[in-house]
C-alpha cells in the first residue's frame, strides 16, 4: 500500500494511504496500478490528465500540480 511505501522511505503522503500499487514504471509509460516518479525537477511535468500512474513520487520542493496521490520526499 502507498502509505507503507511512504513510511519506508520517510516521505510525506498526500492522498489515499490504502492505495495498492503493483509496480514502478517511468512516468510516460506508467499505467493505472503503477507508481511512477518525477526525477528531474528541471523538466516540465506533463499535465495531470496525461499521467496514467496511480501515484507519483516527487521531491518535496517539486510539486505536481493537480495530481494526487503523491509521495513527497
């Protein structure tokens, strides 16, 4: 569950802690049920409608506007 992942990595969770994710995938390839990440804060994040991942891992200082759940490190 997403809450367990956030706890394991010491991150703040925004969204449903009971959300189940099955795997991790790159942002533009991720599908529903997968966790993805935005690793480069210098790149422009895609619009929330273009993100198909069920959740994102992002740097605390880097917001993914309009997208939750997210795990902020």
